[in-house]
C-alpha cells in the first residue's frame, strides 16, 4: 500500500512534464523569428570581414559577422533569429581595429576603417533592411564615395 502512494505522485509529475513539453513544443516558441542572411560589398568587392548590426530604435536587434562578404544573423538577444520589420543598419570593417594593441605592445589610435565612416553608425549610414519571411536575404552594396 505504501508503494502506491509513492508511485501516484511520481506518475502525476511525469504526466505534467509530458503535458508541458507538448504545449511548449521542442525548442520553444519562435514568434515569427527567422535567420537573416546576406552580403556586403564595397565598390562591388566583398568585404573580407566586419560586422552588420541591425537596429530598431536605439537598441541592437541582431548582429552578423561578415566573412568574405557573407553574413548570417541567426540569433538576436539570446533568441533564435530576428523578427520581421524595418531596421536601420550599421556596417563596420576595419583594416586596423580602433585602439588595438600592436605587436610592440603599444595601444594604437582610432583605427583605420576599410569603408567610409558614415557606414559605421546606424544614424549616419542611411542603410535600412526590410526583413520578412519573403525577404530574409539582404544585400548591402557600399561605395567608397
């Protein structure tokens, strides 16, 4: 009789866990989020490296690491993917990182951007991206002028 009392609560806990898993689903809710991919070029040449940052208002909503002109934003703020919407965009690509420590151990200066500095800030870049399920692949064609 004593074992029956122990088994019943354990069965109830197991059933509750299964029910919760079925309700939430595997991997949790995505609330319409998607991976965003794209390319970034300067005067038609792929940027060798850098970052693409998507902003909604004043906060960062997603960052993609550029490698040979290509980038993917698969996580934003610790959540998989980005939501649909219009974003302001900033792109950075440095020949010399700002205040990088050189081989001689000395801290460098303000750095040297591979692209015009206007692209470094979402406030001055004039770059935007309209992200949706139909448009999750974006291209940024920068010019050196």
